[in-house]
C-alpha cells in the first residue's frame, strides 16, 4: 500500500481581512427606491456597505487580507504549501488574469472553489484535510468577493444587501489537539432556484429573499448543533458564533433558535454588508479588533447560500 503521513489535525494560526474604504450608507442604499435609511436598517440591520471600484482593487484587498493572516500566524509566504481561494463573483481559475492573491506564495499549488456564501467553510475544511493527510503543512485560504459586480442596481432585494471585501486564514498543524473540527456540509438542490449568482439572469444576481430567510432559519440551527456534536462539544461550550453575515435579521433569528445566551455573536454585516464567501473571516477579524474575542476560545462557524449550500464547523480561535 502507498504510505501516507497522517497528522493529528490542523488549527487556524491567523486571520486577516480587508475591505474597500468607500462606504455607502443605508440612506444612499434606499434613496433610489424612495426608501429611508431607517427602512433599510429595520429590514436588514445594515447601516452601511463597502464596495470596491474594480476587480483590480479587489485583488489588492485579497493580497492585504492574505498578508495580514500570514503575519498574524507568524508564517512566511515561502512556507505556504497550498493556496485555496473561494469566490462566487470572481473568475479565478489558473488561467484567469489577475488571480486572487497571486502575489503571495507564488510557487505554491493553487486551487479555487465556488460554494458561494459557504465558500470559506468549504475551503477551511479542504485545508484541514490537506494537512491531515500530510499533503501540506501550511495552507493559505483567501475568500474574496466583488458582489457589487453581480447586483442589479434596480433590484431592491439585492442592491441594499451585497458588498465587497476579502478575508483570509492561515491553517497549519495542530498542537496537542485539533483546532478545526469536522465539517458538517451539504446542499439542498431542490431549492437551488432561490438564489442565482448570474448564470440565468443576464449576469446579475437574483434572490428570493423571504424564502431564503425561512430556509436558513429552519435548517441552519440543526447544522450548527451537528457541527458541535461532531467536534465533541455542546452548544453551551461555544464562546463565539460566526454565521454567514447574510443580514442581521437572519443572524438574530438563527441565534435565537440556538439559545446562545452570553455567546458573542458576530454582527459585522451592520457596517460591511453581505460579502458572501468573505463574510465569515471578515466577521472574525471584526470581533477581534473590537476586543470581543480572545485566543483559545471556541468559535462556531456556519455558512449558507446559493446552491443552496451550507457548512458548519467548530474552530479554536488563534
């Protein structure tokens, strides 16, 4: 038989995030539809979004996020054995011009995945598997989205939600115990028509918002609990809950169903908008910058979106 060195597991060593400086307020989001800023905030919880001007700007944000993650992890880019990028809004195959974070770990193998808003969790699990099998020691995960390029400005349901940004994580070998729990992932293809990232609607994103809300609130609490079970912890052991930042109402509804009590709950969507695959790492960095988390805490990550795909996992914060 072929011999493979299997490690005990992986851990996240550092996070990074970068967002555009340009901010669009809730008042500006609502104005084209004759809606006040308070109307937007009541229905989405969003006070502002950040949007990039071009794909070139997004690539720079991806580089910044990746460099932050490497610095936080204390890992040199030349030590990176694999780069995984995640995005549903940017073509990022090996032959695409301006490959995300192409300026980092230039000689490392690269792969790209598109699982929409679940993308970061899928990439993190793939990184964990690469380390467990001995295929890599350090993996750089970069999730970056230019969602503004997919939004129809005339569509109220999407134009007040989506934004741009990049988040990253460096994953490496664990110490005494694994720091990345098993992924609980899957999809509900029977509901795939609820979100279309542009393949059908002339290159623009369409979403049945109220139906997606009901689906997420009905199904994601079970995914979260299953992720805890597979990690060998109880929901009461979770210090930090970081769901995909779809909108504040979904975040609150899922959190309420889980009965999280004093658990810190990510809410970066309020000032960042919905950044799809990038939303979870952006939210993790936001909590750390606000002094709401500390190293060693258990965080429950849950992603969900187009597909309809979903993923959940428990990690220990670096």
